[in-house]
C-alpha cells in the first residue's frame, strides 16, 4: 500500500513540476532547506527548535534558491544550446562556479548574518572578510563535481531538485562543521 501511495505522490509531484515548474522548484527548495535546517539544529545539540531561523531558511530556499536555480539552468542551457558533450558540460560547470557559486555563498553569508542572526552590518562584514575565502574554496572542492553530474546526467527540469537534495546534505555538513569549530574555540 505504501509503495503505491508513494508512486501516486511522486506522480502528482511530476505533474506539478510540468504544469508549474517555477512554483514547484521554489517550494521544493524551501522544504528541503527547512528540513536540512531542522536536522542541523538537532544534530548540533539545539534542544528547542529555533522556529524563526527555520522559517527564514525556508524563505531563503523558496524565494531565492529555487527561482535562482530555475532561471540559471534555463539560461545555461540556452547559452550552450542544450549540448551535453564533455567540453560543453565543462564550460557550464566553470561558468557556474565562477559566477553563481561565489554570488550564492556571499549572499547566503550576508542573509544568514544580518537576517537570520540579526547581527550588525559591521559584524557581518568582518565575518565575510574572515570566512568567505575558505567557504568559497571549500565549495570549489565539492560543487564542481555536483555541477558536472547535474549538467551531464540530470534532465533540465530536475536540476534544481538535484541541486537542492545535495544542498540538503551540504547544509548539514556546514552546520556541523561550524558547530565543531565553535566548540573547539570555546575550549
């Protein structure tokens, strides 16, 4: 019974993805951002769920990440005429890593520091100066592989979803890493 119900839900999801691609990708990115934050909060030892933080992470996923990814992948396919040969995929990955990756990481650090944590701009700016280079370098060790798989093997309509699923795990990793660095500094 559960298997057929899951197939029905997945079918409905695909119907929504076809009929309303932008809305469906935005909602998916928001939900996955929220679940990732919930898991991160629990794994980092937060006893009571920080609802404001959770809602703001959902909003970031739904309002920014989903729509941005939707239009980014459409634009990249138009620029490169939907080609999937190795040379074209490499160009897509390089272009994505030199433009949207730095932008997304910077924007998230600004959003997280100023909106989610409510810190003054000077603190956010100091944090960016201190941590942005290592965040971006770390991203460049991981996300190009994800980009390659995404552009090479994932159909256009599923690229935002694939990216959001990987980002789900990436977000948990970053939260755990930040937590361990905080605990190390506190000792």
